[in-house]
């Protein structure tokens, strides 16, 4: 009898200990993903500084661009594993400096002498949408092409070549491909299964901003609690050196550029969005401008280039 009781007690202790271990192991894993309800409203603030160093004929030219942008977005549709985000620019301010010239463009201020400022003023409050799934894959960006088309009225009194130059500036900075590429690097693409601290995963996305190539993105879950998760991200950038792209009207070039992206995210576990994201990007390599008699480029020109970009983002839900 005593032996039987001891055996039962031992069996109970073993079962209890396995239950504790199983429960502890289960709590080590979390599921991360995007989760929204229709009608939720958010604000996204971006502050970034971009420095470009281009060397032509042994003379290095430095160009800086400082951006301070605010976007509002609303969840206009929320279904099983599918969400539509409706965006509007609310503030657009950037400072451009090159060759000791300083240009300040503030979309909220009216300056009829500056066509770009007028165009960005039109861009404010124009609506466009982004469709994503629960993991963060962007399915579609819609409406930006119409928004930029509306901005072109600001250039109607300019010469055709000037209009084309301004249209390219808008497309390169605010077009569909530019916005999608920017958002793909800001949003974490999550795994479809539970993960634990130390889990690493990756995804590859194409470059969409004129340059042709890919970004290999890697993420690592560093820490989490009931409300937030801390994720570190890295990215490797590599262009296809054989593919040509348009530098400006009539000028073609190839790019042999590599680079890295370092990101740190504080994720809101309720929505999956980063409350805070800090990113540092550096790219080095060369452009090869193709010979073009009309543009007085007698032969291919090799142009060394270095690009450094530091950015911070804050996203908050206010409804």
C-alpha cells in the first residue's frame, strides 16, 4: 500500500513537472502579424537625412536632402488576412543643398515662383491606398499615379524639358514604385508561424526606385513582452550591373552598387506596426553613364558614388 502511494505520488509529480515545462515552452513562442479593425486611424512621421557623394572628373560633389514628412492613414477595409490602408500626405517639408545652394520646399506654403512647392501643395490630402496581407506582403499600391497626375498642373507654364524634369522628380520621390519600395523596407514581413527570442528569418524584395536589383532583408526577434516586441533588421543591397536605367531625360546608365541597411524596430504587438523604427543605409559603387552624342557624352563615363541615409519613423494610433 505504501509503495503504491509512493508510486502514485511520483507519477503525479512527473505529470506536474511535464505540464510546467510544456507551459513554459509554450510561453516562449509568440505570433506576430498585422491586425487591424476597419476605421482605425494612424499617423506616421518620418525624419530623414540623405547624403550623396558623386565624383565627376576627380571632383566630388556632395548633395544633401533633409525630409520631414507626416502621413495619415486609415484602415478602410479589414478582412481575413487582408487589409486596405488609405493614405494621405499631411506635411511635406524637405531641404535640398547642393553646390552651396540651399532650397527649402514646404508643401503647406504657397510659392507661385516654385513649381515643385506648388505641386507638393496639390499632393497634400490626395488619397491613395495600399493593400497588404497579415504577414506584411504588399499586394498593391493604388491611386498615387492619379495623385501625381493632378500635380502636373503646377508645371503647365514651363518648357517641355522642364516639365519632364519635374515629373521625374515627383515620380522618383513620390511615385508608386518609390512609395512601395520605401514601405517594404519600413514594414517587417512576419513569419506565418509562432517564433521565439533569437528566431531569424528573411525575405527578398526588388529595388523599385530606378536602380535595378534586390534587397535581401533579415530580421531577428530580440525581446518581447505583452505589448511590444524588439526586432533587429539588416538588409543587403545589390544592383544588377548589366541593366540600364534612366538618370535623366536622354541619359542612360548602369549601376554597380552594393550596400547595407541596419534597422531597429519597437513593434506594437496589437497591430504589428512599428511604434518606432530607426534605419541607417549606406551604399557604395559606381554609375557608368553611357555615351550619348546628343548629350555631349563622347564615351562611357565611370562615376563613383556613395549614398548615406539616416531615418527615423514613429507611428501612433489616435483612433
